[in-house]
């Protein structure tokens, strides 16, 4: 476990003794909501950046990609921007199992 995990656990027990169990649960819920909001904001922002890159690539001028790598990049940008803007990107990222990621 990372060190930050143990620091958060120790601080949580410290705050339970000071302000009570119910207040700590409220604080934890607020922090989790802020973390989710930050994650969704970053993912949505990156979706708009991917859409901007897609539009800058010339796809609006009926540009046909010359190589398979170019076509793959355009498809990736299209899917990434769609998932990012609609808010589904964080859900997809949590379900993704990458090799060597420790799942």
C-alpha cells in the first residue's frame, strides 16, 4: 500500500476522536464528491481537446487518411472525444484492465 493511504487512514481515526464519527463521514463524502467532480471535469475537458484535435486533422474537409496509423488515430480521437464529452470516460477507465496494472 502506498504511504498516502496509511496517512489518510491515520488522519481519519485522528479526526474521529476530535469531531465525532458522523462529522467524519460527512467530510469523507464531501471529499469523495470533490474527487469525482474533478475526475469528470478533467475527462470532459480532455474529450473537448480530443474533439478539437480531430477537427484540426482535416476530417471536416472530407480528408481520407493515407495510412492505417492515421485512420487508427482518427478513430481513437473520435471515440475518446465522444466518451469524454458524454461523461462515460471515467467509467470506461475504471473497467479497463491493462496488462501489468496489478488487477
